[in-house]
C-alpha cells in the first residue's frame, strides 16, 4: 500500500528548490512592508523593482542589498542574518524572482523577518515550549482503529520513526486511538526541552515552523537529525490522506499543488534550521578539537 502511495507521487518526486514566503520591500531607501499583529503574512505580489541582489557584511552580520538599498524587516529593522550561508540563501530567493515578486514563495525571508522582529515577543523558553507542545497532537501518535489496511499502514510506516526517536533521545513516546491522544511522560518532555535548548532562537523559530507544517514534533526531529528526507517526512505526515487518494483517486491538480507547497515550506524550514545552527556548530567542533 505504501509503495502504491509512492508510485502515485512519482511524477512530482523531486525536492523543490523553490524558496519560501516572506515580506520585506519598500518604496524609499529602507525596504519595508506592513506586518499583521500576530505573525507575518506575506503580501501577494508586486512588480520587481530592483536589478541586482548582493550581500555585504556589517557589524551585526550579513545584509542583503537590492541594488543600492538595504533590505529591511516589516518593523523597519535592518535585515541582518547571522551567517553568510543564510544570507546567500535569502539573496537567492530575491534574485530568483522574475518580473513579479511573489512574496508567498519566500519562506526563508519570512523566517528571518520573524526572527528579527519577533512579532509575538516570545523568548527562547517560550519557543521551546511551543515546539514541545506539538507532541500532544502529534500526527503519528494518533492512530485509527479501522479499516485494517490503514491500521497496518500506520503501524508499518509510523512505528519505526517512533522507535528511532525513543532510542535516539532515550524517551518514551506512545501512540493512541483515543480522541484524547497519547499520554506523553513528563520525562520525555524534559529530555526534549533540554535537547531543544541546545539550539539558538533563530533555529527554534525554524523548528516550530517545520513542526507546524508536518503537525508532528517526532517527524520534525527525524528531519532535523537527517533520519528522514523532506519528501519522506511530508509523505509520512500525509499518510492517511495518501491512503484516501489511493482508494478514491486524486483531485486533479489540487492534491499535487498542496503536496508541492508542503514540501517547499518544509524544505525551507529545515534548511533554515541548519543554516542558523551552522556557525555555532562549526565553532563548537573546532573548540572540541
């Protein structure tokens, strides 16, 4: 059955190179865009107003230049990122726009804006708690009781990931068919909170973003730890939907569009986490050596 789900998606199997959604441009020297109260919703589209995209290193990190204008956040802060690799990735988002700037495809830019402006005013501890809370409603911990074919599919595809996470972090993660969901031991939460505390606030923004896309903290951990590819994590998060598509058929273009969008957002969030963790990880390894 799972092989059938994979065959169904063979046509759209490549990992999207496409960036992710975000704001940031203005009419005068500082490029800014209005922001909603809680989280940034990228504006739709606008005509491309710049020719060249470049990167410069400033006192606070790496900056993005659109022609001779500095990119700014929705709150008019200078758009500065902590690593050159992340700056290159964001610059690529802007440079890849054609005649029309499609902000909703620029997820890396949006994640950077969120990290810089922190519109929800959350500190590191709050970000960690928000991420761990996804365990309470984790997709792969909720199981059906019927039909038997779907029960078996969930067991065969989801159980190995749960077993990996339990072994990797030394925790217990159960599944349940109850509408109330599984009972997550306090020790499990403590261990994962401690693990997430090793990430900086930028990376935590990315981790929460990925968990929101997959609706699963376990799949997010598997993805960040390179146990899963983006494609595998997305398909596992959509297991029941793929089962229904296999049984009842695909809605022309709609399901494929949703799948590609989910892959793009998940890939961008995962890349963001790694690029935000890169410099501190390299420094840590050098110190150990």
